[in-house]
């Protein structure tokens, strides 16, 4: 029997039908704070047809991704998986799962993303305390230990790689100091995973998060997350349910664990991409990858002097994945960035917060951590600065 569409509804207004050309995306060299250019192998993986998120082949892939993430983070945490969301979702997952109303959370703020942790923790009902450093500096272990003793928090949150400043925060000894106070340690590794040495278990980190589109050279929208057994115990002892249903690790463990219980429709193609990005990392080897990033960054830092440019952060605390370069007096930082993008197809980032207009943020992450990329940028940047002189 043939059926026809009922015509009892109003007529379609064809005047509102968009007439667009097929999608075209410009080719850019992405040397800002993220995303970085994805490895061609990762792009090819994402372009495969999706399969079901409970398909046996996909479930096997989930196990591979978890194993690869544990290697990348140097952890044996069972509860390690990618959050279906951007890095900010994974950041929120750490707080959502272990913070209950009234818990005291101490946030060590030394840049823009420390402030974001403060905002998120307050939304979950935490009593938030902060300690601060100027943007471009790192905390000492002594300062952090003293703050733990003063504030006696249930959770300390700190950014390992502060994307707004280019600072690498030393973490050695901090986890032990936290645990001596009965405190959990949360670390932001958004701009360090895949490019900077990380030893979560060795540093006794309890919760960590990252993203796909920076050091891993994957795509935005899928973000690593991990919880230690200590954090799992805090989760199990909650007096109230996790406020955020979507990010509740006690539910997600049933999907990522042996039960394989449906929780949400997973971003299948992003999982393909992340699996390949992590496979490439393992193929290169962590030590070799970390060394590559350090060598490329050192080459960049040394070459900046030829243009009369300097770094904002002292060498001891500089991130090899992201450098804050001081904007010379009299130079329009935004105009330089616009010209690089429009005339040379190169993206760099501007300063955030307290560093707005004072620095450029230049990322050399993952696939883009190559001397040839540095040469391309410096040639173009030199021409743009000369035109402004």
C-alpha cells in the first residue's frame, strides 16, 4: 500500500532553504595553543565508516584505547578512558566525580585555566580556596606543601601545563605531600600529554585529564580522563550522587569496563582517530617523542633571538609544547596574528587574561613539533615584523 505525506501542515517556505556550496576548509599551519594539525594517518582513520558503539569490533578498540592511554600517561589506573567531549568536559569530570557540596578544594592558580578550575569547583558546591602566582611563574613544592597544611583541603587542583602562560609546573613530590594530608591531587595535562614527560603513578596523581587536539595531534571532541584507586574510593564513599550524569564515572565504568553496559552513543569516528594517534605515539616511543618536542622547542627558542624576540617564561619552567613569546614594544600583536593567518595561512595564538596583548602563544605540538615548521613560521614572522617596523 502506497502512502502519501499528509498536506494538512503548512506549506514549506522554500525561501528559507539555504543554498550553500559544498564544504571547503582552508589549509592552515596550526601553530597556536591548539588545535594542532592532525597526522594524516589520524585523518584517514576518522574518515572510515562508523560502526555501532556496541559492535564487538568497537568494544575491542575501546580496550586498545585504554591500554594506549595508560602507556601515554604512565599509569596503571583501571578507570582510564576518553570522555566524549572537549578537554573542558574532561576537566569537569575530575571535579564532578570527587567533589561534594562542602568539600574544601584548593586550586593553585597561575593562569587562565586555574581560574576555570575555581569556577567549576564552586559550581559543584565546593568551598574553594586559592593560592596564586604571577602569570609566567610556577609554584615550588614548599609553597604547595605549606598551602596544604594551611587549608587542609580534600582536593588540590593544579595545572601541569598552563596553556595561557607556557609554564610547566613541576609535580615531583606533590602527590606524596597531598596524601600525607589526606588530600586528592588533580592535574591538568591538556597541553602536556604526548609532548612533555608525565609519570602519573610515579608522581602519585589521583585524577588527570587532557584533550585530543594538542600533543596527541588528534581532533577536538574526545578527551582522556583517569582516576586512581584513591579517587575511586572517594567516589564510592559519596553521600550524594554525582551531580553530572553524563560524566559520572561510576556509570561510565560499566560501559568502559567488562559489563559493556550502554551509557551514551560514543563518538565512534573520533575513537578511531584517537586510537591511531595513540598508536603513533606508542610506535615512536614516549622517550623519543618527549625528546623530539624538547629539541624542536630549543631550536625555536634559540632562533627567536635572530628576530629580536624573547620568551616570557624562564627556561627551567618552559613548556616545549607551547611557548609564550613577548610582543615587542610598539608592535600590534593582533595585527601580526591576522597577517600571518590571512597572508601566510599560519595560525598563532594571542595572550589570554593578564597576558592579553603582551605575548603570542606558539604551539609546537605532536605532528607539528618539527624544525621545518619552526623555519616556516620564523620566515613569515620576520617578514610581518619587518613590515610593521
